[in-house]
């Protein structure tokens, strides 16, 4: 079975599981949870501080459990879950408030860029995280799809409704924007 | 600086950057390529920085189980709060049964004068094939209605 066929089969299985969950099968939700947990967890890991990754991930799935009975299936479950994850991340940062954010990643007053003087890996992770959060949504999205969700460029093109060349072009612009945010050039 | 490149050079850069990102994600490269042009090399460095800051992480089974156990009661509660009562399996089964009984009752009410007229004469033979067919049709209609209802939900 090729990858497109696998994806179609997975989407069909998701739909069947959602239907079972609506009928009250918690086991069906468990299967959905295990299937999509790594993708959501990794996506959250890229944009939320390590200590809160699990909590935000769980919030995504609780929100999914609450909303699934009304899920109409107009988009694939994976796409819907991606939007829900983004929404929960925004909510998370709204809760934390700007004060806390500025403590996590101070900006250089002169350039407005992130301070990046010889950071260690953890510090660098925070800097990269904050830079990702500061990117326009389409740029952040393609970087997360490629790195956090490990989607191939072909899969990204399909998910975003672009052709392969357009997806690669968007990726290049996203990397440029990230480079600028990080003050690398 | 990409606006200074011609489209084919841009396309080549994008292909090479995408290919580099694939290899960085697979941890096959850990630094920008020396032979790359300065713009590509600079972008490769950003890709490396991103992939180094977040090396691929696979969740272990213990973590998945722990998270799953923690979320289970919340999922149950979320389902109970969000699913309308009539959508629950038990409620729906009761609804189907009530629907079937209702239809059967209507069928009996509709058919009883006909059947009653036949039996009032005191002979079982008064139930004509037409009446029997009507009764069978009513039962069939109820059965079909139940099957239709189940298939829709």
C-alpha cells in the first residue's frame, strides 16, 4: 500500500472511530488518542515550554473529546486536530500573559530581536520557540509540519493545498523569516 | 537576497534547502554544507539550529499510558457533557424500541376494525388473505423502519 492509500485508510479509520466515540465508545477515543498523541505532543513541544507540554497536549485532547460529537467531518480529523492544537497554544500564551513571555525570551531593545549570545541548548530551545511563535502563521505552520510532525514536503503540499514547488518555496521563506527572527543575519 | 536570483536559481535553492531539511530531520547532517553558496549555507544553518534545538523525540509507552490514564476521566466527562442525551447508545436503543412499539400500536389500531369485523362473525376463516396481507405489511413496515433508523445512526 502506498503512502497516499495509507493516509486515506487512516482517515477512514478515524471517521469510523469518531462515529463509535459519538456512540459512547471510550475505547474508540483511546485509539484516536494513541494514534494522534505523538503528532500533537511534538507540535506542542516546539512552541510551549517543556514543563507545560504534557498539560497543553492533554487540553487539546479534552477539547477534542468535547467537540467531536459536533465534528462534521468537513476536514480530515488530523487537520481539525492541528487547528485545535494551535488554538490551545494561543490560549495557553494568553493565560500566561505577556509578562511571563517577556521573562522567557527577552528582546533586544535596539533591534527588537531575540538576544542570542552564546545560548546553551535549553536556552536556545527557548529562543527558537519564541522565534517560532513570533512568525506569521503560514511560516510557523510549515516549519512545524516538517519538523514537529515529520511530514514530507509532498504531504505538506497536499495538506496545504499547494503544489510541491510552492510548498518548498514557502518553506524557504519560512526559514528566512526564522533566521531573521533569530537575528542570524 | 533571494529577489536578486533568477527563478531557476531560486527553485534550485529551494529544492536543495528542502533536501537538506529532510536530511537534518533524519539527523544525517549536523552542519551546513561547505560547498553551498552563502545564502543557502545561511539558511542551512538556521535549519540545523531548529533541528538541534528540537531533536526528534519519541514518546515511550510508559509516558503514553500515564497520559492516557490521566485523561480518561476527563474524556468521559467531556463526552457526557457534550453529547445530547438522546444520542447516547442506551437512550437511542430505548428510542428505537419506543418508535417500534408506537408503529406497531398504530398498525394494530388501523387494522383492528378490519380484523375485528372478521372475527366478530365468530370464525377464524373470516381473516381473509387481504387482511393477513395488511397485517404482514404492517409488521414489515415496522421492521423496515427499525432497520432504517439503525442504519441512519
